[in-house]
């Protein structure tokens, strides 16, 4: 198989801009999950464990659909695959909007799973593409630029969702508590749930428009063999000749878990201190602002001043220190340390992903899909946290979940990512 390119390829800036648009889209949709936890908790009258099913369903879709996405992309190519992913996301947005409005919990979760399925297709295409579009040593720098698109969208998402759906949530909670009878309570919940319909219908329309735009864009159409396959010295060996991949899959699993804990679970964490709900639903934006700063710093220093392996190790150490800071403090200060984890986390994905697929050659597509499957850590670690927080203090639960994950990321940076050199 050979890469199939248009006769006149667009400039690298156009290509990165178009891929950046993809990162903006799945940044916006992904980081809606933080305020969406609070929405689902009220709309469906759930406890924290039930509300955190938002994360479980959304991120488990990556585990289920990453490998099928790799095979789909072999057939469709990148451009058509991205358009298909956007259309799948649009279908999921319609499902979620309709079912959430009618307070049908299983249907709403199916809609979220479908959105995640479309994102799995987008991620499986976009991440390896941006990793191999230039030298692998500077892949973290390129992904950092993509991360800026992603986190700008993520910062905006809670504010837009908050303005359209969650405005007055503190007062609504008080009204709900004061409801005199079950019928009055149901009427309040039904009215609240209906606020999500048109924002999600609008999102679906935008995703369909973007699907058409991407299909008509000058983005190079790639099938089969990638640039990594052409240049790799290890293209003929099996996946098991690349232990860095399997260390990397676990590293991605743990990284996405801590990223989601710092970004999506921060609202629940702050609410556990008794902080006002109309503020806690915006805390996700604080974490993403920290990530945006981290991406800018990483873009400047990698690989000009420091290697991606060393910066990853530095980030993991920061993660441990900020987690300890959150454990040892209270209220807004503790929340501030959790938000600061955004800075620590920022350059982890940009470093882990290219280090995990380094040297895979003709196995790059499957290896990338395995790495994408690791995104399900975003489902497991928050679920572990809310389960532990039922039986031990929530700050202790946060420490128990987060610290070992950062220590493993440190191991991958210093040792696990380097094993490939022995292949």
C-alpha cells in the first residue's frame, strides 16, 4: 500500500490549521463533560456515582471503538473518516438532546456514547497524523499547538454551556429542595432538562456543516502506509518488538484519568467543600486555562531547550507536588492546586503519544488505535475516585487515585519510553 496524496498538497500551515480545527471540535465537546456532570445530576435526580456515568459512558466509547476506527480509516482514508466521525457526533448530539429533554437516562447516555464514538474516529486519525507530519523528535511541539486549539475550546465550553443551560443553578437547587410535593419537583426537573435541547440541536447542525467542510477541504487524503512506515527502521517487526507501545498504552490510560479528574471532576471536588454550584460548574475552565499556559510553554521549550522525555518527567513530578498541595489545603486553595494540575498535565499527551508509537512503522495505525483505547482511563479513574470518596474522605481519595498515576507517568518518561531502543 502507498500513501495517496492529491497532486498538489496544501502547505503545512493549511494542514495544521485544518487538523487544529478537529482538535478544537473534540476539545469543545470533550470538556463539556465537566458541567454536564452537574446537569445530569439535577436533570435525572442522581447521586455523584450516577452522575459520573457521563464520564464512564463517554470515555469507554474510545475503548470499544478505537480499533474499529483504525480499520474504518484504512477503508475511508483520513478525510472521509473525519467527515464520518463528525456525522456520528452529530447523530449523538441529536440523541442526547432529545433523550435528555425527555429525561430518558439510558437514551441520553447512549447519545453520549455515540458522540464518543465519533470522537474516537477523529482522534484515531488526527493524533498519528500530526505526530508523523514532521520529525518525531518535535512531535510534542506540534501536538502542543493542537493542544492550544483544544484547550481554547475547552475553556469556552463551560462558559457557553453555563450561560445557555446552567445559569441560576444555585437558585434552582434551592427551589428543588423547597418543592412541596413530588409533582412540583418533577415539573421543575422537566423544565430544567428542556434547556439542553436547542444547544445540542445547534451543535448537531454545526457538526454536519463541518463534516461537509472537511470533505471539501484541501486536507491530504491518506490511506494505508504512513510517513512513519516509510522512514521507520523497525517497520518489519511485530508489535511485541515495541514494548514502548504497551508501556505507552498504560501511560495514556493513567494520564487521561488524571486529566479528567483535574478537569471534569474539579466541580464535584469543589462542591464537596460546600462551594457555590454556580462557581463550581466553571472550575473546569480554570484547569483548562492552566493547560493552555502549559501548552504554550511546551511549544516554546520542546525540543529547543529540553527533550519531550525530560519535560514529561518534570510534568509528572509537578503532578505529584500539586496533588499533595490539594490534599494538604482546603476550599479555594485546594481547588487552585487541582486547577494547577492543568499546567502539569498539558504536555503529557503531546509527549506520551509520539513516544508510544515511535518506531512502529507499518504497525502505526494499530498502535495508535491501542493508544486511543487507553483514553478509557478517563472513565475508570473518576469512577474509582467517587467510589472511594463514599468510604474515605474525598481529599484522601483524590490523593490515592492521583499520586500512583503520576508516579507511573514518571516511570514511563525515564524508562518505559526508552525500551524501544532495544528493539
